[in-house]
C-alpha cells in the first residue's frame, strides 16, 4: 500500500462482528497468497515457510469463524446494515493487502520470477496488513473491536518476522 493509499482509510463505525469480517478478509487473502506461493517457488525452505503460513492462516480463519458463530445468536436481533462493512472490504482491502487472487491466476504467479521475489511480496503484503490494522486500531474506540484487530496484528507481525528472517538468509548468501 502506498503512503497516500494508507491515509485513505476512512473511519468506519465497526462492531465486533464487523471486525471479525474484516479480519477474515485479510486472512483469506493471506491464505490464497501463501497456498499459491508455496506451489510456485522452488527453494524447499521457502516452500516450507509459505506452506506453514498458509496453515496458520487456516487456523486463524477457523478461530475467527468460531467467534462469529458464537456471536451470531446475539446478532439476530440486530438489523443494522452490513453494507458499510462490505463497502470497506471492497474499497479498502480487496486486493490491496495481499495480491488479488484473480491477478495472481492471470499472471501465473503475480509476475514472480524468483523465490526471493515471492518472499519480498509476502513481506510487503504483511507490512500492508500491519499498516491497515494499525490504522484501524488508531481509529477504533470500542474495546471488543480493538481486541479483534490487536490479536490479528500480533499474528501478522509474527508472519512478517518469519518472512524477514528467511529473506535475510538469502541476503547473507546462505541460500
């Protein structure tokens, strides 16, 4: 995400379930990216890293879906529009955090020609995810919404650290 784009995230009045939906969107994008990246790289260490991150994204998705199911009975009585969440996801997240799945498929790997480029794209994507989550946290006042975004932020930082560590081995000439 470019500097200007990140400043374009306009404040949204999220509820807890909305934060879960936003988090699910980010996690699903990450899952698609890491699954496709694992299939397109050659280095066994990079392939293993992407496969591990894909598995972690699956676990995060399952956890978020369980939270959503838990909240669902309390939400049946609420009739508030979900339009603002759908618009936020479409306008601010879809294809802007991780590479768009359609673009990835059309280009046969989002134009990635090496394992290093794949790692760099993963690092850039995690950084954009962290940036988006930090902006959402800065705008949010509700503690339950902040908890959802904070938890995902911690996970995204772990992914970034793992990718940067592996990328560092390439810079050091170990691979």
